[in-house]
C-alpha cells in the first residue's frame, strides 16, 4: 500500500495478442468534460431508480414521492432541521429512550440553511441536498479512479457505484450522499497531497454521520505514513491536515456528552439506546444464527450477501495494493459493519460510501470493455436491473429499516 500520487499504468496481458493491448494510462485530473460520460451513466441510472420507486409506490397505492423524503431516519433529520436538538424522543417497547442527539448535525444544518432563504419545504431541501451531494460524490469518485488508473477505470467505477443494489439510498433524504461526497473529495485531496483540504473535508465528514471518523482515520494515517516516508521533512500543512481531520466527529461527540452530563461517555450512551454500539460482531453472529434457523424474507438474506461481497472486495482491494488512505477508509467501514450491532438490513447502507471496494471490479469491467464489449454490457445491465428492482422493493414494499 502506498500513498504515492505517482500513477501506475495498467499491466498488459502476459502472452498472446493481448500482450499488445493496454488500457489508457492515468493522465491527471483531466477536464470536467471528461467526466460527462460517467456522469451520464450515474445520473441516468439514479434517475431511473427514482422513477422505479415512484412506479412501485403507484402500484402499491402509496404517495408517489413521500417516502423519498420521509422514511425512517429522514424524519428525524427533518425534525432537527425545523426545531433543533432536544425536542424529539422516542421510547421503544423495551423502554429505551431514543433521542435526536444520535443524529449528527451537518445534514440538518444544511437543510435549515437552504429552507430559510428559499420557498422550499424541509423535505424538498433535504432531497435537493442529497441529490446534489450524490453528483458531487460521483465526480469525486471519478477523480480518484482517474488519478490512479485512468479514465476508463474511473468511468467504470462511477458506473458500478451507481448500480450497487443499495444505491437507492443516494437519492433519498439520508446522509449517505453527503458523507460520500466529503469522503471522496477528502481521499482525492490525500492522493494529490493537499493535506489541509483533506483534513477540512474529513472534519466535515465527521459532522455528517457517526461513521464519519473513518475519513479522519484514513487522512491521519496517510499523513503519518507520508511523514515517515519523508523522514521528518514533512511540511506543516501535512500536520495541520492530520490534526484538523478528527475535530468534526470529536467535537460533536463531546458536545453530546456535555448535554448529557457525561462528557466522555454520554454520546455512546445515546447511541446504545438505538442499539448502535461496537460489540465485536456478537450482533452479526446472532443475526446469522437467526437467519439460518428462521429465514428472513428477501431483505435480510440480500443484506448478508452484500456484506459478504463487501468483505471479499476489501480483500481484493488489499491485494490491489491500493493507496493506504483508500484501504483504511474502506476497512474501517467494513469493520464497523461487521463488528457493530443494530439492524442488519441497514448494514448495506453503511457500506455505500465505501466506493474504493469497487475498484477491483471497475478494473475488471474496464478491461473486459476493451477486450470485448458485449460481456461488459450484459454484466453491467444485469447489475443495473438488480439495483433498480432492489431500490423499488426496499422503498415501496419492504418494511425493514433502511
């Protein structure tokens, strides 16, 4: 693993006529126009996903777009944006008191900031922010892919990210789009050696959701690795980025602690009421046992399949010798998914921002496209269809937590 920003060419096949075939070499960031094909794939597929949800709602006799902005956690974010913190609690059947302090502040703050000057409802503002952030995230994903492997792999990476089964959550009023945008651009800044920007974006990512510290860990470790590589001659901006990176997440955790009267443990007590804690995989083992004994419909086996695929893709990412920041970021998210408690149906959503996991698939897809386009089209078409059907199902039919 290396944080070096020096691009590596795609290796050619070792024998036969393929030895003369090479994928395009990385050639820097390129122009924004180079992103247009990838953006067309991304926007087209996600727009189709929204239309699939609308159609499914119509067939079910439900409001056509209401669940895009008012599903599960979305309602908490909208309430915080409208009324602030400390005004909404929920007592579970088991007696746990769930409060709005479990939800990080950046997304509701942006909703409120957009609602005040514009004639938009909080739900409309939330969707506008999520959709805009998804497009910004796609561009960041593209730049990371292009910087490392060239335009073909970058386009394939964006296309695959748009077609994962749980990608519908990029187009609803959730924080995944915002978090993914901040994470992708922070990681790109690390690859380009722009440490202050990387740290600032990591701090903002830490204000967007509980797993936001994954970006801070990735930025700080990459900075430390670079400092060791430079043998003490690292510039001040590198250390500044590393120090700023965790401030967003840490600041909110301490603020919640101060509100609860337990500055160090208060936030984790709040999260425990939501059954959100790191239990070293005990919850995942219980889920797997229950699934094998009693079954779980469609959503839960699909979630298990996605999480298993995430583990395999992480192993492949490590074998790719991807840059340290990408490996650490993805690894922390995978670790949180495997070792954290909570509803297993939500775990694919937690993996959604971990776009580096798709790099091995993107390289394979780009290589297949250059060799023979028909198989690549068939594979991608099948993935896109599964993504559209999955999104429509979890939004309009299933009752499992997102």
